[in-house]
C-alpha cells in the first residue's frame, strides 16, 4: 500500500496545485456561502474535506494517502517554498509561540459552558483553582 511519504515531490506539488485551484474556484466559494454551511460551526470544514477527497480521487490515490499528502506536505517536503505557498494548512496558519512558561499562573479566560452556553471562567468550568496543577491541551486537526 502506498503512503504519502512514498509519493514524489513533483506529484505532491501537483496534488497541492489542484487542491489550491479547486479551493479558489467560484464553485467552492459558492458552497462556502450556503447558509447551511456558513451558519454551522465548522461547516466549512466539510466543504474542504470533500474537496480534498475529490482531489485524492482525481489522482487515483486512496483517500488516506491523498489527505495525508495535502495535510502533511510541509513535513514531507520541508523547506520547499512552493509547498509552503500552496499548502492551505501552512499558508493560513496563524499559530504563534505564546509567552507562558512552566510554573506560570494559568490564564483564566471566559469560555462558554458546553451544555448551557453560559459564560464562565475556564478554571470554574474545570473546578480548579490557580493553586492546583493544571494541564490544558488544545489543538486542531485541520
């Protein structure tokens, strides 16, 4: 079975170019404006996943391999400027290293209760205090 790391650099770039072409197309932009997509939290992710599944299929790849090639392109071809520009996941990544260090007091931002939607402080939701040990993992698979 083929895995994304076995694809040639030029093939991965072709896949990324096609993904980019479709992502910028009028058809996809229209799909993103449909109220059932626009008004649903993360509704756009379904459109993007469908687009990536289409690209994998067009290139005759198993879905898992095609998605990995698009989503892991920068790890597969580190330092490649074209990949950095084409890769949706890298191009629009706004992550930055924060300024917290081990031992700092945890921030206590306002969040919304998952069941009621009521605003409350994160530490209240976790039923912790700043004197307790606290580890928060946050991230995104997108």
